């Protein structure tokens, strides 16, 4: 997911992707068609999925897909961890889309309207509070979220965090990473391997960093 605040032309993203050798792996999904499973995407050799929120140009860069043709979001301006919403914020007219839960809290600098991440509440926001928000939206929309967006992705409390919550949604086991150590079998274990998935089931998980906010993006089940 790219938040294109400066309306950068998609061709400029493509140049960077080309230089990094990523373009060859980018997947393009026709609007309105059923998504393949994660296993099918991997087997196709196209395993990088990209969305951009503004200024998409699918004629020149078809794999940089316009987010709101595929995904709707819940409200993103949240100031109270007891008042998370499960309503369609944007766009308003695409009820059959996948959806994203925005679960990050803002705080305003004293005597200003400047909004900053509410870092001091993150152990509440990213634990059982997140699990409840996900469950509420699942009940209201009658389907599980496809994406969950949080700040401070590595924070939580009581062994509950964004990783464990989404692992539960995907019916897989979450094994916390062992920083600086080794895996259970004595081999080096990377953070990315700490979520174990069966690629034959209709599930998918992805991660991306965007600007100052860390977004954890999850695709859950087949659409």
C-alpha cells in the first residue's frame, strides 16, 4: 500500500521497482474478478501486490493498482480507544470490495490541531482492544477483514499483539520472533519466518512499511 501524498507519477515508482528487480514479481488483478489464493499467486511467480491511494495510472503501470477499486476502509481519524468504528469511510459505493480496518490512535499536540500517533496507549490499542475491533467489524460486515492497519506493529500486552490476532484469524500458529537468537532447531531464524502458514489454504499475509507509520497488512481468506 502506497499513500501517495505528493501525487508522485506511477512511472516513478516503476523506475524504482525496476532498479530493485521487483517489477517482474508484481501481480495485477482485474477489477471485479475473483482473487486467486496465495499458493496460486506464488506459483505464478507474481507475488508482490501493490495498491496506491491516489494518482494511479494502470495504462502505464498496471500492477500499481488503485486502492479504492479493490478495498474500502474504516475511519482513520481515531482518538478514543473505546470508540473504534466499523463503518465504511472511503469509498462509499463499493460494497463488494475487500476491506481494511484502520486501528491506530491519534493524539493532538496541546493547543494545536496537529495530530500525532498516540504512542503511550499502544499497549492497550494493539492488544485485546484490537482483537475486539476486528471481531466487531467481522460481525457488522459479516466477513473477516482483509487488511488490518496499525501503528507500532511490534507492541502489545499479555502476549497479544497484531501478529497473534491475525494469526488467530488465519487459523495458524504464531511463534514470537527470537531476536539475536536461533530457531528451535538451532538454525538461524528470521522474524519473517515466525508466522507459519500453510500456502495451500486460501490465506495470505503481507507486510509493508510506509513513511513514518508502520502498516501491517493482512489478506485473509479468498475473496
